[in-house]
């Protein structure tokens, strides 16, 4: 009985770590997407400013 309890706790801990890892990865993915969008907007503004000055 004690062996099953220990294995169950280890499986539950592994699932919790997996879910937390997924959440952290998703947050980093969204932050990266926002940063990429900001980079595209800044690059577009820079390009338009360079085109208008010609």
C-alpha cells in the first residue's frame, strides 16, 4: 500500500511540474509574439520615415 502511495505522489508531482512548465512556456511564447509585433511596427515606422525623407 505504501509503495502505491509513493508512486501516486510521484506521478502527481510529475503532472504538476509538466503543467507548470507548459504554462511558463505559453507565457514566454506570448511575450515573444508581442515583442516580435513591436519589432515589426518599429521597423515599419523606420522604413516609412526613411521613404518619406527621399
